[in-house]
C-alpha cells in the first residue's frame, strides 16, 4: 500500500531524513516511535506530500507522491492525516468541519455529506455536538472530530502524528479506542505515538527511528522482547521505566 | 427571568450614572478652561455659527468624505495587490513589495503629497484638470492628485493589514485543508480568507480613521476640504479659536463613530466564538 | 550530493550578501518601471539634480530644527503618556473615563487640526514670548508646535503604555502583592520590567510617527525640514520634483533606521513569538 524508497529530506542545510526504506501492506498498522527530533513527523508529512523530498520515492496505492505530474489533491483524498494539535477549522461548526471536505473536494451533495457526518459523529460518540464550535469541545472530543473529518473523505490510508500527546490523560483512551476500532477494521495506518500499550496491542509492526533513519523494524512482540539495535534497547528501557 | 431583568437594569443605571458623571466633569473642566481663556480672548460664537459658515463647513465635509471614500477604495485594491506580492513565491515581487511599503510608510504624508502634486504632476505637465481616459470626463487635478496620493500612501499601510491577516491564519490550518485534498484556491476560499477577514476588518476600520485624518493635509494643495474651509473662514473673519473648534468637532463626528464601530467589530469578530 | 552540515560563517555572509543583492535588484526593477512610466507619460521634463543638490546645506539647517522638535516632543509625549496610562489604570472609574476622553479625543483628530487649534486658538489666548537659549531664538511657533506634538502623541503613547502594563499577567501582580509590596513597588519591580518588552517596539513606532508629524509644523512657519524644501521650491527654481525627492530622502534617512530598530526589537524581545504561542493554544 505504501512504499518508501531511499528517501532523503533536507530542511535548508539540516539533513532530516537519511535514506528511509519502508513497505506497508494493505490493512497493516505500523507504529513509528523514536526520540524527539528523529524525523517521525517529517516522514509522515512527506508521505502525504505536505513536505517535498529531495531524493528517493514514495508510492501510495500506486501513486508516486512526489512525481511532478501527480495531482496531490487527488492523492490527499486517499490519505487522511490527524495532527497532534487537531487543527480543526475554528470558524466552522463540528458539522461543517466534517462536511467541508466531501462537499468541496469530492463534490458530494450537501445532503449526502451530512448523512456521512451524522454517521461519523454517532460513531465517535458525540452526535449531540454537531452544531458546536471546536473551542467549545474538550481536547479529546476535538481530536475525535479531527479523525472523523479525515474519515469523511473515505481514505485508504490514515496517518496519525502523536494524536494523543496534546491531550489530558483522562481523554487519551477515548481517542485510542477509536483508533483501535479503525485498526480492527483493517484500515491501513501509520501511527506516531508514545503510547506503548497501544503499540503492543494494535500494531502489526513497530519501527524505531533514530537520527533520520529507521534503526529497527520488527513485529510488535519481537520488537519489545528482543530488540537488536542498541539505541532501540535503551529507548525501550526508558519508556517502559516511566 | 425577572431577576435577570432587575440585574440588567441596575447595570444600566450604573453605566448611565457613570456617563452622567463623566459628562458633568468634562463640562466643568471645559467650562473652567473656557472661562480662563475668555479672560484674554473674546469668544464670539454667534458670529462663528452663522448659517453661511456652517454651509461652507458642510461643503468641506462632503469633499473630505468623497476624497476619503475614493482613496479608501483605491488604497484597499492596491493594498491587496501589494500584500499578495509580498506573500508571493517570487523573491523579486516580495522585495519590490517590501520596498514600496517601507518607502511610503517612512515618509510623512505631507512630504508625499507635496512631492506628488508639486513634483510628479509637474513632470506630467498637468493642467487644472486631468482627463480620464474611457470615461470622457475631466477631473479637477487637485482632487485627482489628492486621491492618487492618498491611495498610494494608504496602500502601504493597508497592505500590511492584509498581509498580517493572511499570515495570522496559522500555517497548520492550510495544512489541514490541503491534507483534505483542497486546492490552493479552495483552502484560501474556505479556510484562510474567512479567518483572515475577521482579523482584517477591525484594523481596516482603524485605517479608515487614519485616512480621514490624513486627508486634512490635502489643504496644502488647496483642495477645499474641511480643514482648508476652516482656514479660509479664519482669513475672512479672524475667529481662530471658534472655527478651529468647530473643525475639530466635525472630524470627531466622523472618526469617533468609526472608532466605536471598529471596537465593536473587534469584539464581535473574534475568531471561533460561537454566535 | 554536497550539503553543508551546519550553518558556517561564510554561508551566513553569502546569505546576507544575497539578500542585499536581491533588494538592490528589486529596487532597480521598481524604480526602472517608475522611470519608464515617467518617460512614457511624462512630457519633456528635464531633471536638474546638480542644481538641486547645491542646496543641501539649507536642508541640513532644517534637519537640525526637525531633530530638536522631535526630541523635545518625544520627551513631552513620554511623560504625558505615562501620566495618562496611570490615570487610565486608576482604581476610580471617573478618573479612568476622563483619561479615556482625553485619549479618544486626540487620537481621533488629525494632528493638523490639533496644531491649528493650539497655535491659532490657544496661542491667541495664551501669549508665549520668544526666548533665547544657547544662542538660538525660539519663537512661539516652535513652542506651540512642540506642545501640540507632545500632547497629540501622548494620546497614542498612553495607550501603548497601558497595553504594556496590562499585558503583565494578573497573577504576577498578586504574587507581588502577597509579598507585601506596595502599589508603586509592584509597578516598579514587577510590572514595568515585564511591560517594557511589550512597550519598546510600539514606542519606536510612535517616535517615527512623531518625526513624520513634525513636518506639519511648517504650516505655522517653523523653519524645519519641510519648510526648507518649501522655501527652495519657488518658480525661479522650478526643480520641485528634485527638491521634494531630496526631502523624502531626508525623512527616510531619519526614519528607516528607527523602523528597522523597531522590527529588530520586536523579533529580539520575542513579542511576536510569544503572541503566536498564545494563538496556538487559543
Ligand atoms: N519546517 C521545518 N524547518 C526546518 N527544520 C525542521 C522543520 N520541521 C522539522 N524540522 C527539523 O527536522 C528534525 C525532525 O523533526 P520532526 O518534527 O520530524 O521530529 P519528530 O521525530 O517528529 O520529533 P517530535 O517527537 O518532537 O515530534 C528536527 O530537528 C526539526 O528541528
Ligand atoms: Mg513530531
């Protein structure tokens, strides 16, 4: 589903991604972990074309993301992304936030997109908040709306960039539950997170990034049981100690 | 319900009382100063408030409003162009926009109007009127150059307002829109501009106030707006204080409501507030 | 692929050089375009730069007066502005309202009108005699001009100071009060040092405005910079375009450094960054 081949990325003079290779199969959940600044967010942003790459190739669902002839807007309809800071549109109601993509981008009729939105709101458990504005919701609710907004486009792939790290502890589980549900429905997902519990249960494989490279990638159980890379081992010790 | 109404009315009472105290105090202070001044300066308000004089003021007011309105439109259009240039992906456009803004922001409008009317218009060897192509009319060259100068000058300020408004919409908002597959134009239309608009309107009203005030300087090119009218009246009858006080009242009558509106809009249009 | 690992000094130097080059090119294009418009639309106007430049000493005299006006006006404005800000923050509603009336009145008038009202209005009632100071005679025009400028700009500065003081979080004041500090101690040790960061950039902005407004003093025949150009531009010396261009350059030379300073202060003191952060969470 997603193929990343020898991707290099510079910010000005800063070499952030140093040759990333990655294959993610249809329906697979890949959890991406690593130290701060190791390039996890950058990798995700490259996958849906929010950042350009200077070398290498990224193919999602047979579309070469960084080829100049590729219609990025088309590609992005297939790839949903959920940000750490929600990034809901503050001047639109929850309903509008969810329907704006389907109506304006996919040109689905307002009626139909509204039905989609109602279904999604039910699913994320806040049907009564449709006419609220984002700043009237809790962080956990906002993040669930952000997920619904992405799902409304019926994407083939979902990317999550630390979706729970801006949330108060008591709201983390409501978002993770929703993500688990998605995983069990065989959505292809790439998740950057520090939630090791979630990684253990939901991930098919776990990749550890260090200094712009993938230091280790392995099935979830094996990853925790016997990490091969020295940096992975130290990282796991640290997060499990907490 | 009943309780709320009582609360509301008592708050209103308080506000009214405060306003009353303010008015009384202001009146006292002004009257005191007035009394002191009248010891050495004979006020003759009845002469100043001659209907003929007020008519002259009203005509001046009309010119001031016309020129300000035209210049605001011109300044806003040009300002938007400059703002887009300053946000464009081409370095040369950005730099040219920056130079334009920095140059005009940093000279006095007075100098600019002198430069335009006595300098630039002479280069074009302007007569007393300027022909407008296509429309087949002639415009008084003072109005023409006055409006041009005011528009060009204000564009440098207005462009900064536009730019700040567009930039204040956080980059993550564009990314969120783009990641839904919206095009550049769509994300501008549905996400960026609606948010920018709310931020732009209050300072734009503020700029309109500044513009009305700047228009007073057009008297130096003998455009008969409010201020020049007052000066001419003073030359006819030397009621300096009276005429200039009336002049001040006229300007306040334009600008105070505007500044009140600007203040209201600022509160009302705060982003993301539920209505 | 060859890339630097870090930002080296030579890279930075090249970077700045590149920016200067870019701005020069943009300037050349911009002025070239304007010049072409002149050629296209303009008549057979001949420029007389050499003649005009001979009058620079005359401009310099005007510049000296403008600087005096600006400095005196700024001092007056700062003191009045502080007073206004403190009144605006007073615990008594009436005092706040009175100070508010002062601020709103002056902010909503053109400076020209205030100047005319001061010199021709108040000036007729209150007589100021010319006096001599350090071998220079100051006429009433000069004094009224400085007064009008100081009072006018104080209405802007008052708001700047007030916003600065209010930007300091209430919790700071409470913490200071809980240590037993008195009103002025709180102001002096806790509020003002923090408010300063917020105040400094707009303060420079007001100084810029003050220099620009000072040009209006020529209308009451103060012999400042603009008046110098006006006196030069007479029919027997018809190089108006040149004189006024030189005049504009003088103001740019005074104001652009201040404007750059203001920008630098703003980025240096982290105002913009701080306010952005607030927005992030808002
Ligand atoms: N827009 C940008 N411009 C310049 N440098 C950037 C930009 N975005 C990220 N970087 C740099 O790239 C590196 C990788 O950043 P990235 O955000 O991908 O890390 P991360 O692994 O997601 O870290 P975190 O866990 O803190 O989110 C960092 O050193 C960061 O400073
Ligand atoms: Mg990150």
